[in-house]
């Protein structure tokens, strides 16, 4: 599970393609903002772009945010740090951040690091969006 990928320091391996930057797309679904991520969340431009995107959504008053992790191929400790920081920041500003579509390796990483208990995790994007209604 731990290793060196594409010259990057040790991180958490997911099934991956060759070096792929993080693609971020967002859309509104039933009053929630779904941020679909595709690629890697690693130290550098990728994690900073995600941090900026999440901060801007919360600053714009978007209180319900779902991160669809379906196409995340790789995440390192910096990427995990960005997710934790985004979760804490959102909570402090009265917003809520949910994760959806985690692959088995990413679920395992969250369980090993005990972060599974920190995040609201859903199997599907639709379930995460519906989770805001509860």
C-alpha cells in the first residue's frame, strides 16, 4: 500500500494511470455542491488547487459540499492533510463536507489512519447529497 509513484515520496497507492494532474469539476445537485475529483491529490499544485477550490466554495456561502473521490488514483499525506483541513475549516464556518465513492484502497487508508471516523463517508454521490437532508 505504501510506495513510490512517479518520483513522488512515499504515499498511499491506488490503482493509477501515469502521472495525472488533479482535475476538479463542480456542479450543484439538490442544493449541495458536488466536487468531482479526477487524478492525484499530492503535495504541490494538485493539493493547493483543491484547497483553494474548497475554501472558495465555503467563502461563497456553499454550506453543503460533497467530494466525489471516484476517480482519485493516488493520495499522499499532504492530500490527506488537505482533506482534514478542509473538513475542519468547513465545520468552523458552519458548512459540511462529505466524501463519496471511495475506492477500497482509499477506504483502507482512512481506516488505518483513523480518519474514517472524522469524515461523513457515503458509498455514492446521491447518498451523500441525500445525507444533507437528514
